[in-house]
C-alpha cells in the first residue's frame, strides 16, 4: 500500500492525445461517480501514434508533470500509445502515485476467439513497442492465439479531426478491417482508445463482410476497475457528499473543439481550459519537462 500523498478529495488525472480517452472516461464516471476528474486532451501534439518513442515519452512526462502540478492523486494514461511507450518511465518518476495504463486487450481476446485468430487494430507506435510485442509473445505462448497486427495509420486523426465525415471514416475502416476478416479473425482488439468511439461504424463495416459474430475487445471497463482497486488500496477513494463530482477539461489546442467533443460524444458540458502547447505549469511561465 502506498502512503496517500494527497487527500481523497484530490482529482484523478486522465489524459490522451485527444478525445480517445473519453472511451475510458465514460467507464470511470460510471464506476467511480464520486471522483473529481481532470481530463487532459493533448490535441496540439496529436497524433502520438506516428511519433518516435522517445518523443512520446518526453511528451507524456510533460503532460504528467502538468497534471501532477494540478495535484492529481492518481493518473490514468487513457492512451495505448502513451502506455506502451512511457508507463514504465512514468511509474519510475511518480513511485507513490497510483498509475493505470491502457494496453490492447490481447488476453481477453485470446480467451474469446474461437478461430484462434485475433486482429489487433492500433497505432504504428503501439504495435512497434517492445512492451506490446512482449505481451503478444506471452499471450501467444500461453493461449496459442495468433495475432494479426494492423497499424491503422490516420484512423485516430480521422476520428479526432474528421468532423463526422462518415464516408472517409468508413473507407479507412474497410481498408484496415477487411483483410483481418479475410484471414479468419473472429475477434478484433480495439487497441487505441479512439476506436471504441466509432464502434457502430466498425460493426457496420464488419456486417458487410460476414454474418458471423465478430467480438470487439475494448478495455475501458477493466481500466476503470483497476483504478477503483488502486484507489481503494491506497485509501484514496472519495466518499460521496451528495454533491455531483467535478469534471474539468484541459486541452493543449482549442477549448471550443474540446467543449464540442464533450457535448457530441458524452453529452456533457464541463468547464474546459486551454493550456499552452508548451505545457507551462500552472502559475509558472517555465515550460516543464
Ligand atoms: N488514443 C491513442 C491510443 O490509444 C492514440 C491516438 C494517437 O495516435 O495519438 O493509442
């Protein structure tokens, strides 16, 4: 058990390169309705998935530093790319802080597949990450499932910035999903937190290729459960006081865009704060790394 460094009333910090982390946030809100939450969309730096690992690590440390300066009691890395690249470095930097990452759900996929063939949709950076490849090898050895890795170049961007262009989205989904189904995959891992946000479009594309059931694996629910476990173990769960918990949005790009995304994707209207892309710490003009 860690020594609580901050009171249970402190917020939980959640971040992603953009709105992808909403697919995790909605589970956290459902499971932990009393927690104050601070959601950071690092949109000025998106996408993370096509950047070299050391660049992602440096940026993730900067975002985490920004959130730590806002006195978050725990961190949720609501981004597979950032988790695979940087969660180890983050844990070393903040050894006292509960930190939950998101990784592609290879284990649940291996348990679900009947054909033994699993397609993994994720960013290039996630699929090239040493941590991910180790996990893939471990699960393959333990369960015998075969994983077809499909880097989805541009897909997170299309979801983030595509302004509801359903034709462009569908064309991209066709390109990435059809070959996996043709090779016998009956289970698809949504290995980027942006992808569950377009689950209906993914299901529609699958339906054009097969009448058989194809399982979609998203780990947002499991991440929220892990956060609840870690907060509980650290004595950091916030008791409800009858008041609704706070949610604050932060973005390194446009507040109007994040406000619109909160409304469209989650039906929520939290206060949204714009942060300089250099991620100066609150109350300081010095960029922090
Ligand atoms: N949402 C992020 C993930 O889960 C990726 C998006 C990006 O490339 O920035 O991997």
